């Protein structure tokens, strides 16, 4: 019998706890504020941004949105980031990706003051996480770790296998799991005999963006399976990177899609904005 990890419920609890904390910090004159920059009108980004603004409202975080035309010049985008970096009332800055191809996304992300980098994408935060210093942690990996902790899933000495090596999910997850004393293996598109590796996983995390990539024969009996994927199938239905229906009875714990990792990402973003406001003390 496997446990279906309820990310929706846990994320709600995290938001409620943060809302209580925000009431307290506001008494000390700190008014947490998130500024979100979106360039162009990517359909999926619009949904993500709307969900972020809703979560801010729920938690009591002030929310400011910059909707920029898709033909904006790089210089103009950097000017807006600089303005927000210097604005003492803004604690968190988030540049929604993707942005149009003529813009340099790395340069834009790196321009965000690392103290306001609530996405945890800035090289300083990535470096701090790597050497075990206090850092903003990328929200999805952070959410995965919170789930494991909440369900008391042990990591120490466990074989954790991550599929996918993105800068946003796979790579920071290596560090997060290492910090929790797991033995970490990362697989990617060039990995040979991937099922030989995944079958040894006590904790298997799929973050590749390929619908139902992880099949039942790739999973060890009793493994913990975390699905980071958010894909749309031919019918427009949301599906993860794992074949949930055929794996769920084999896994000890498993996350569904939707209602698993997705809501946790936004909850951890809220957590990071509150943390930024406390760090900046204003
Ligand atoms: N686009 C999709 N997910 C994310 C995210 O977590 N942060 C940013 N900045 N852009 C995204």
C-alpha cells in the first residue's frame, strides 16, 4: 500500500503558517513585497504568474507586476531590474522565464541582487548552497525536500537518483540531498542503461519533462517516487514524468500530478520572499 503524498495540502499548511508569520513581522514594520517581471505573453507563464499573485494575497505579501512588451531591449530590462534592486520596499524579484530569445536570460538573472533572488537562480546563491551556507534555494527542489521532511522519509545513507540535470531542479537537488546525507546519482539524456540505475533508487526523482518517462520496470519495490514533471498530453490533460497508475502500488510513497510538487514550488517561493524580507529588515 503506497502513500500518495499530498502536495496541495502541505503547501496550504505552509502558506497558512507563513501568513501567521507575516502578521507578526508586519508589527515590526516589515512589509514583504514580491516584484514579478514577465516579458511577452507566454500562455503557461501567465497561469504561473497568476498563481503566484494569488498565493501572495493569501499569505499577505504585497505583489507588484511588470508586464513588458516582447520587443523590449535588454538595456531596458536591466534598467527595470536595477530599479527594483534599489527599491527598499521590494524584497523579492522574480523574472518569469521563458523570455524572448533576443534577450540574454543569464545576464538578466545575474543582474538581480542575490539578496532578493527568491528563485535561488543567482550564482552566489547556487554557490552558497553548494558549500552549505545559508542561501535562497530554488523553489522546486526546496519543495521536494520539504515534502520528504514532512512525511518523515529518511534520506541519510539512502540511494537518491535524480533524472534530469537542469539548473533549476536537477542540479540544486543534488546539493539538497547531499546536505541530507543521501548518496546521490544523477541521470540524463546521455546516461546508458538508465533503468539499471533507477532500479537501485530508494528515492527516485523524475525531472526531465518527458510524459510518463519512468515506467514500472524502472522502479524498485518500496521506492519513494517524486514526480517533478508537468506535461500536457494529447488531450490537454496534465501528466507527470512517471507512469503514476502503474507505479503507485509498487512505490512506498509517490507524488501525483497535479497536486504533488507543483503547489509546493509556489509555497516555497512565498517562504523565500518572507525570508528575504527578514534578512533585509525593512
Ligand atoms: N518559469 C517556470 N517556472 C519558473 C520559476 O520557478 N521561476 C521563474 N523565474 N520562471 C519560471
